[in-house]
C-alpha cells in the first residue's frame, strides 16, 4: 500500500483559518492538483472538519471509484450518509484504518 499525504499550508504555517474554510486560501492550481491526486487514489482518509468543508465536492457520484473514510469521534452521527465501501465514518486509529484499507485491497 502506498500512502500519500496532501495538505494545503499557508506561508505562515497554517492549514486553516477559524473563520474560513480550510481551502479558502488555496489557488486554482492547488485545487486542480488536489483533484488530480484524488483521481489517482483508491481511497481518501480525512478528518471530520475537512469532510464538512468539502462535503459537496466529495460526493460519491462526483468521485466514482474513490473510497472516502472520515475520522470522527461520532461516526453514528453520520449513519444516514454512510455507504459501506464508498463513504465511511470511523473513530478507529490511523493504524487500524490503514490496516483495514490494506486488508480490503
């Protein structure tokens, strides 16, 4: 399994602003790079806040074949959105999440 980390970071080292979405400061080229990287992946793992900010862009119908796993302390709160193997919510550790994805191929 090959793991890639993508993060947008400002020159002052920040990854978000409290009053703005996490990708509000990224350029069109940054967004295009992120989209291309996602299309090259089988799965994408992110935190709940990133999912909330990107929910519309990460809809399963917009990214066919991409399995999205969202880390959250409250996976049950997202039960209505969950689609096994497509859009999943978990409170598993990063190691357990990676092991499960590896086992699933």
